[in-house]
């Protein structure tokens, strides 16, 4: 076994230090090491987007990032999306539009949609669909998710 | 995932020393969107993984005053198309960088990695060839340069020798009245692997094509530069349909595809001709802007 690597990072605004194996992904660190199980493991190869997190503000698949690569980065996970009280507007709109069924993909969609609205507050439907193409949902057929994101942005669909 | 030692070299010298000492047991990591999947699935093995993103030369992205471009091998796609000046100067390259994977993949995946993975269907490679990109390679014995069309040697194999590291891609300035485009055929709208693809650049003098580069992907063991397709265009008018047809036929003749789950030989040969013609039309339209 290789020696554990110490990593200093910021997760959801809080300084976090963790120890990880060189071969542990950020997703494994979050779920198994830090008990932050909001980010989901779907495909574990970068296709499904269930593990989406923000790394220095940029949307990434946490299954394709090594924990060791997170030194001095700022990570935002689904646990950091909602304010202390209540829901993030995206979460509220996902509820109103019934944009989830089984819910496994939902944290990834919320994080990915937040990344979109942070950079493009009023996207077109086309932009939303392309931005979220890396997030798979096998329940909803996507339309309700797209409507929830557009409604959050104040764009009618 | 298999166990390995994670190293974070900060200089090219450190990186190539390990790559030379360990040979195939050491792998360079930039975005990780291919390498981490391959290590996890046991398709590749490594004792040492070298995170090369802290090496300054691999993380440079420079649009020079003369219009030439340097893309560090570890620069992720989003950083390139997120640079307005670069995106405006090289729209044909942006065609590729904006369709490699989805948003999250583009947040990590590097152009250098796409090239080193050397997939026959790698979306950046025909564009880089069409834009005359050159690989800048460091090794224990010094530096060398290889045109992108000579870099990939077989599916999943590239020409890097023991101890060598792809440092950057050097793309010459596009002459005035030039345009480029990349198109791929996939059976859906997004997030798929090319069945056939084409990257094209042209330079115009009025309506005359004075220079052209045609490259094709997913129709041979490696992406190909098709000199005969380029030659069919040069000296002819942008509206000369017989020249444009000759260009597409030359590309089809160069294609040596296989039949697999994505398409048959016949379909790929047909499609690559269509992709070349359509990419050419876009490149001409951009050159006229």
C-alpha cells in the first residue's frame, strides 16, 4: 500500500483536510471518507453525471477526479447548494415540476444546473439541454427537468 | 481502482526522468477522463501516475501577437473555448473542443490527452491536423516536434518514446481569409463517438481556394491527413462543384474503415464524403466573414 496523501481543500465554504489513498476518487473521498453521500455513484466512468460537483466553480464528474488532485481547490457539492434554511430555488422548482422520480440523478442535475445558471442566468432551452447532456435520468424523460431549470431562470418554456 | 503512487512533478525535467526510469509503468495524468477510467477498469496499469497539471509549460494557453496559438497539453477544453479571443480566431478548433463529451468532461478533459489517447475517432485530432498543429515533445534527450498527422500510430497508440512527454501543441496563425470547421456524424445530438468525421481549413483569394487541408477521422486506424483531397481544391473556385466532389471522393478513397457497432464500412465511406463537403462549406463561409 502506498502511504496516505494529506489534502487541504475547501468544501462548501469550510476548510477541510482529509487523508486519501492515491487511487481514491474525489467521489469516494466524499462518500466514504467524509460521509457526504449526497453525490451519487452511477456509472463511475464519466457518462452519467450523478457524481457532479463544482471544482473551483467548474462542473466536473467527481468520479474522474482523484482526491489527491483536490489540494488547494474549492469544492461545492449538493450539500452546499441549499441555504441554511429552506431550499435552493432549483430544488424548489424541481419539486414543483415533479422533475424527479427515483432521485438518484437529482443531486447531479441540481449541481450541474446551478453551474449553468451561475454562468448563464437566462439560458435558452437548447442551451439547457446541451449543458445537461452529461447528466442521465432514466425516469423522467428529461422534459420536467428542463422545465424546472428554465422556470428557475425565469425563462418560459 | 488499482494501486499506484501519485506524483506531482513541477518541472518537465522531473516528469521525463520518471517517465524514462519507469517506462510503461508511469502514466501522465491531465484531465483524467480517459486515464482514470482505464485504470479503474484495468484496461491500463500504472505504478506511477504523474499529475502534470502543475508543470507551467503544460498549463500555458497563449494567443501570440502574430496570431499563432500555443495550447499546453494539460489545458482543459473549457479554458480554450472560454477564451473569447482564441475562440474567435480558431472557430474550427472550437467545433471540436465544444463537443468532446459533455460539460463536466470539458471541464477536465485536455486536448493533449485527447491526442495522446489516439482514438481513431478522437474529435480534436482532424481539426488539429487541418490547422497544421505541431506536437512539442520533451524527452530526456531534448525536445522534438512532430506534426499531429504523424503522432498517432495505431488505435490507442502514439509516437511518444520512453521518457517523452507531450508538452504543448503549436498552431500557426491562420492567414487572412481563412476558415476552418470540424463536423462529425453521430446518430444522436450530443455525447457520442464519431461514426465518421472531417476537419477542414481553407484560405481564399476572392472566390479562389489558394490553400486547403482536409483531415478525416473514425474511418481508419488513425485520423488521416488527405493530401489528395486538399489538392483537389487548391486553385479552384469555391463554387466549383466538380472540384468539391473530387475532394470528397479523394477523402472516401483514403478511408479504410471497419464495420463495428457504430457503422458499417459502406456507411462510413459514404458519411466521410458528406462530412468533408459540409465541413468545407462551413470553412468557406467562415473564411468569407
